[in-house]
C-alpha cells in the first residue's frame, strides 16, 4: 500500500500551510506525492475551476500530482475519476498506487500515522486512531511527553521526518511480481512490477480481506 501520513489539528492551526510546504519540498526532491483533504461540510462538490484560491488548489499548486477532496456525501479527485467512499488507506491505495507517497490533511480519527499541527500557545488535541508520530509547532523543538516536537516553519526537517517514518514502516523489500502468458514468463522490470503490485493492492483493498498482508495470487483464464 502507498505510504500515507495525515497532518491533523484544530482549525486555524496551520495544517494547510505546513502541508503545502512539505509537499513542495518532497516534490522538489523528485518524489511523486498525492494529497488528500478532508471536507466535513457535505453538499455538492465544486468543479476544479471553482477551487481557485481554496486549500485544495493550494495543495495542487505545491506539487501534488492528484488532490482528493473527501466529504460526507462522497469524494472528488482532481484527476482520474471519483469513486465510492472507502477508508483513508484504501482511498490512497486505490487512487495513488503509482505514487511514492500520499499526505492527507485532516482525518484526525483515521487509523493512519499522523502529525498534529498545533497553533502557538494551544494545547494539542492528541487525536485517537492510528499512531500520532509527532507534534508540529512554529519554532518547536525537543519533546512533549513521549512525542517529538517538529518546527512547523522548517519544511525540510518535517519532510525528512516523514520520509524516515515511512522507511521504518516499509517492508524489508519491494514486492516481486511474476507474470506468465500462455505458459511463457514475461520479463517485468522493477518499475513494471511496482506499478502492477500497487494497482492490484489498491483494487483489492476495497474488498473484505483484500488488504491482508501476504502474497497475492491472481489467475486469469
């Protein structure tokens, strides 16, 4: 599944500002990054042209290859197509399977790794669900309790922290894909194997048991 970290926090904490800076930093390093934003108001989803100046447009302008807007009535994605609602990891795997990683804004109760952005002088929410990796404050440093505190003004350091956290989560080695057509094995290079593995895991994640760890076997007659 595509690596995923959510930036959550109270309204006005600076989530979008930090996320767009981290997106720009990761994109400048040559990484293909997707962005997901939680939209809790419901109602009709506006067309991409109407998003100019909105947070979603800011994320796209920061370098995200695709931006997904999620709300209680469904979801909208700036590229590809919309789809029935899934949980956050399944959404990322379904739509961002060919990217290096995905970053989300909001989703504080989702069962994913999170960084909480905290406004100056405010107390952290310490959201449940998933693992809270760190707090991010302007000028932050050191630790608060068991959590490291990142400087929300230092996008390079936050990007480094995200990549280090992802590396710790990743499996020991890449997925291996072998394909036979008519009994003859195809020579798949590393890129082809990665795309096929990501696509299959993303498609199967929407089915019960489809996100279970272990080998995947697909037979097409």
